[in-house]
C-alpha cells in the first residue's frame, strides 16, 4: 500500500523499466491509477483532461486525427458553425514544432560561432601584425641572405595557422570535457561525431589563413634595406 495525498492506493503491478525518453524525461517516474479514482479522489473533476490515441499506422495518422475530431465534436454537441472546444494534436505537429525550434537554435548557434570566429580572427590578425612589427629586422635579415617574399609569406601564414589550430585543440578538449561532465553528472545522453572535430580543425585552419594573410603579405612585401634599418 502507498499513499498519494493521504489517499491509500494498492500496488497491483510494476511496469517494465524504460529509462529516459528522447527529451530526457524519466519514463519510470509515473503512477498509473484508474481514471475514475483520479477524477473523483484527486482532481475533483468529472471530465477527461487528456486522451492519448494510437493510429493503426503512420500513414493513417491524418485520417485518425480527422476521425477523432469528428467524434469529439459529436460528443460535445457542436454545430457546424461552432469552433472546437478541444485540441487534437498529432505527432507530426509536435515533430514540426520541435524541428522549427531546432532550426532556430541551429541558426542561433551558427550566429554565435560566426561572431566568435570573427573576434578570434581579428585577434589573430592583430597578434600577427604586432609580430611582423617586432620582427622587422629579422625579416630584413632573412631577405638580405636570399630569402624570398614567398618564404616570408609562408612562414607567417604557418604561424597564424598554428595559433588558430592551438585554439581549436583547446576548444575541442573543452567541448569533450563538457560532454563528459554533462553525461556523468546530469545523466543526459550525449554523442560527439568524429566529423564535427575534423570540421572544427578545418575551420580553424581556414580562419588562420584568412586572417593571417594580410600581416603575412605585409611582411613579405617589406624592403630589405628599410627593414634592416627599422628601430
């Protein structure tokens, strides 16, 4: 015997364990009781708040919605010009709602990631520009002993890419750590796809090339004599 709001209930069976559903809700944290008892002893109502129905197949779901709507309108004695005083929702409608919400979240995350990349890229550009200024004499010396502009360009581009990829490695490690934390301490199912890690490194490399191009190009275009005299 158990008590629910001081109302005694007798346990006559235990359902098979299901675990969490797709939305992270515990499907085992539920008590099923006769609806008449719930209406009279707990909710103090004489009507059903919700009815869950299952269609024969996925293809027949729209017809099932139509039939349920017609049955409820008949039961509620609604005329043709009266609006429904109930709501019939299908899984397709719920999936459509969740899909639109997911699309909005994806757009938001892409916008945040783009802003982060832009800020990080500007930071890389500033760092490389300062590096070119501080190593002007070194650049002039390399050119004086036979270094080509393409060599200087490649050197600074590689440095920019390495800075960007280092940030990418730290970001991936932080993301994986957050994933493990969420899965262990919050018990939320998580999954990290390998292609997402590969894409992140490719984006880091492209960011380094894009934002490191101008400082590297400026370094490769320096005049050796002017660079050697730079103070």
